[in-house]
């Protein structure tokens, strides 16, 4: 069932340009630095990059109400719980464990994995809202965008010591579980009627896609 188009948040252009410029600066710099031989230094700064992108998202989206923070907390907690089940029970995503480059962990799960779940839902949800009026299509689109990014992340994740699957590669159930959980979170996102700036959201998502597609191609 279609719902009325959500009004776009208008963010001052200088704020947008500064934020988008910082996102591309960090991702392109990392691509160049890793390519020319400084992989350890740049990859070790992953946590800082994740923190920066979260702060920029909060600033630009903007996340400025208790209700929005509540739903970010729901997305965060759901992602963390799913990842905990994944690494301790071996269900949903396959058998895997996290490395050292995503920062501090809670019982084996990096805190920023939960943050990243929340960020990706907000970003891809805003993009889906801009493209479709139908709620089911928005849910499917948002989930597909998240799974598409994960597909390319899997190529570089073990090389960058983010996470590694038993056997060296993610099984098909990883992507099925990703899609199912992402669709659930996007269903919540749509019915919560959250809205944010699609311009910054799209740039952040595309920068991540470019980064991981590039390394999916060039890494051995």
C-alpha cells in the first residue's frame, strides 16, 4: 500500500558539501593508501572512519529527536543480537568470527557492527524513499541495497581483518539471513516514518560501494 511521499529534509548546502567532501576524502585516501602499500596503517584507522561517518550522519540526517534515537537503538540492538547469535551459535550468517580492526567488542561482537547496522538502515531507507512510493518496494529496495554492499564487503573483510568465515568465504545462507533481517528493519523504518537527507545518505552509501567494489576487483 502506497503512502504519501515524505518531505525531504533541507540541509544547508555548505554543511552537505563539507560532510560529503569528508566522506569521499577518507574513502578515496584509504583506497589510494592501501593500494600503494600502506594497508596496515589505513585499515587500522577503520574504527575512526566508522565513528566519523556516524557523527556526520547524525549531523546531516539529522538525528535530533528522542524518537529517532529510540529507533537507532532498536536497529543497533537488533544487529548486535543477530551478530551475537551468528558467531556463538553458528546460525543465520554461517560460521565466522571477528578480527581486530573493527574496534572494541562485546562478547566477540564489535560495538560498531551494531552502529553500522543502524547507519545502513537509515541511509538505504532514505534512498529507497526517494525512489519508490510503495512501502513493500521500499522495504525490498532497502534490504537489497544492504545485501549488495555486504556481497562486495565479503571479498576484503578477511584481508582487512574485519571478519572471516570458516572455509574462507560467506555461504549463501549469509546473504539470505542478511536480506531477511534487513527487510525486517526496513519494515520498522517505514512504519516509524523516519525521514532524512537523501543527498548525504546516497553519497555515504556510494562511497562505501566504490571502496569495496574496488578492493573486490584488485585484491588477490
